[in-house]
C-alpha cells in the first residue's frame, strides 16, 4: 500500500495528464497518453479538443493537425464523440462485439433490419456520406421524448457504429461523414477478447489519470474507474483507497502553468478534483448569466501542482480580440503566479490570432 502525501497525489495526476514540464512533442503522443480527446462544439474560446491539445503542446499545435490525423494520416479515429488513437481501435471493436445492447435498441434494429441493410449497401456503393444523404427507409420509427425522436437515419448510424458496422470517415464542418469500417480502420486490426480489451482499457485509463478509484460513480462518455490494475494507495486527508500507476511514483516533477478546458481530463470528475486539489468547479454555460460565479466558459488555471483560479474569457472573433472578463483567484496570486498566468493568456490569444482585451 503506497501512502501518498496530498502534494504527491496532485503531482501524479498532473504528470499523467502531460501538464508538467517539459511539454510533449506531437499530437499523436498526447492522444496516446490521454487515451482520448472529447469532442464538444462549444467554442466560446476554442473547441475543447483543440484547447486540450493546445494546453499540452502550446502554439505549435494547429487545429488542422487534428483534421489531418483523423482524415488523411488515419492515426486517430472518432467514435462516440471521442477522438482516440488508431492503435486502440481493436479495443473498441472488441467492446462493440462483447457489450450487451439495450433490449429496446435490439428490438428496433430487428424491426428495421431491411433499413440497416439499405444503409450498409448505400455506404458500400457511395460512401462516405452524411446522414442527410441517406434515405430513411425504416419500417418502425425511433420514438423518443427528446431530440432523437424520429431521427431514424442518425439513430441507425449511431447504433451501427456502436456495433462496429460503420465508422466515421471525417467531417464537413460539424457534420459527420459515415463509411464502412474497412475503409476507415486498418485492415490488419487485432481484436482481443472482450475481457482482455477491458483490462487493457483500464490500464490505459490509469496511465492517463495516474491515480484513480478502482470503482467510481458513473460518468458520461467514458468511465473513470480502473478496476484492479495498478497498485493500491491511500492519499493523505482523503478517505478510501486508490489505484496508482507506479511509473509516476518517482520524484521527477517540474511544474508549469496551464489554462484548461472545462472538459479537461484533469478536472472532468468534479469529486476527484475536489478530493485531490481542493478545487471547486462548475461549468456555468447552462446557468442564467446572473447566477454565474465564474463565467460562461471559465477555464481552470493550473500552476505547478495546484489549481489556483478560473479565467473568464471569450473569443470575440468579429472584433479580433480575446476578451478577458475576469480572473478569479482561488488563492491570492503571487507576482510569479500572476506573471505566469498573464503569459498563458497572451499565448492563448496569439494562438487564436486575437489581441487581448
């Protein structure tokens, strides 16, 4: 059982997320370590996937690098609103084969098997295609009380992707282009058993987090638990047992300052963030303006191994400025912290091609 100080635990988490010095060298290395980039269309400052990449790589990263990796180099792939390394595609195809599908979905797919075959035949002949290019030939419409009601083509494509029968080949703007997986994924993909894939995914997840719970509450998009991989640990001042990746137990930490996306993996689990960093954060874009404490899309501020505040900023592209509405200090900024944060703001604005206002 490893007994970690609070400082050690924070440093493990920061190093695992490639937010210590020195910076990583390329986008593929970042995604391979983090296991994924989350796609979110909100661009109050920049889309989250780009912000996460920029916070690791700095201004050497350009959004077109992500497009190239996804659509031309095929070193990354998109699935379920996440961008993952193509080297992991077999793990997710194993999951598609081994995961149980909801009975309602299975029944709808059985009722619409002809529709399913129509979609696959059309993609084989004419893919890649957007959902609007695919006729709706369903026998039984998809019923929902939400936005998916009667969106039969989109639902069919989503379900077929989860089963490994179609893949996302690229995007035109925000619109996904769909194709057969053999035209998107490598032809020599090795697909492990479902059980082996789950263990490898737990190992990849722990490598990305550094420190995690064996079992944890459910999270949208991607689990945060890691099962029995790694080694057991306890953290000073925090209840319960953790699993730690032993590669991070040495004392090789050199901190830096970073501005984080609200969807950044370092702070995505608000309970873990509070336990390890004592940092409170809520994404307030869905709150009325009068009830926001930190701003519409406030960026958490990391300095060394501490989360020290939030940056309320908005990219006003019409005026060509990055508007800094407020810098909220969770701790009183020293001159060194203030200087480092201002440098990151200037770098962010330069990366966006904007002036600071």
